[in-house]
């Protein structure tokens, strides 16, 4: 053990473990009071929240531009910012009190992540964050809605990483048509932290392969009109 952290934390955070330990302290001190975590979560912050989030780093290419949608308490975004300082990370959160918390933690830990207030489905947000390499989401919404909100933030071939539970495969199959309509390819369920965590993190990975059907339809209609105009 190191400063109360499990041995696996050293494997995950490396020489930045002290920052993770400080994040753990901040969540213990303020998490319940500020409505970030429930009382039952205090004793399992490392495994269930910090390490569970940080192992997503296994799926992130070097120097990726990442958006953490519905960041809340900063999960998975802040553990990722600690584990992977090479990332260009944006924490997107609609609630003002949580935005304030995220900004405080980033300042306290001297992280390079930025915080934006807003929702992924809002037009101005999509304009600002479009073309990202990766979008992460933890306990935000079912895959049907996540795909609709998050895939438009990605570049072509960018990936949505949705942290899910035991029913991930069933949810992916159930929402397959909605994911395709939002421009996603065939998703897959992967596990992160195998060998490091007692319970690995389950992640649904969906690649953006196309624009939404509605947008594609508008482009096709525009192309037809252009051809018609040229024929006049």
C-alpha cells in the first residue's frame, strides 16, 4: 500500500500517483457534501471510481483530443488527465456547481484539462468540440441517446467509449439501429484493467463511420438540387 492507495494504483498512475491520492482526498472531503458521490461510495473510491476510470487510458492513442461528456465528479475525465498528461482533455458538464468543482480540482492538481459548461446535444457545443478523437461517458445515458449526443462530436473514425455495467452487450444489441442512425459502426464490448483491477472496467466502443442519416439525407438532397440547377 502507498498512502492508502491499493498496489494497483501504482501500476495505473505511475509517478503521478500522488495526484491521484490527492484527488481521492478531495472526493472524501467534499464528495458527499457537494452531491458528487453517495455515502456508500466513500470506502470504494479507488476501485469503483478512480482506477475504474483511469484504465480507459488503455484505449486512448497518444496525444488524443478527448471530450468527457457529463463529467460530473470528474469521472473518468480527471483520473485520465492524471494518468495521461499527453491528452488534450475537455470536461463537459451542464451543472454549474459541478463545473465549479471540476475547475477547483484542475487548479488544485495543476492539470491541463479544461472545463466547459454545456450539453453534448447543444449546437454551440457541437461546433466547439467537433472533430474530437475520443468521447468518453460514464453513467450518462443509454447507448441510443449517447450515440445521438456524442458521435457528432467525433471526427471520422473517432471513437465513443461508454463505460457500462454487466448488461453492456444486451444494451449494445438493443440499440444497434439507433447507433447506426447516429453514424456509428458496429460496436464492441471490451474490458480495461484486466490484471490490474479485481473487477475490470466494461466499455462499449463505437466508431464514428458516417454522419447521421438525417445529415446525409440533407447532403444528398443538396447534391440533387445542385445537379438540377446545373442542368437548367
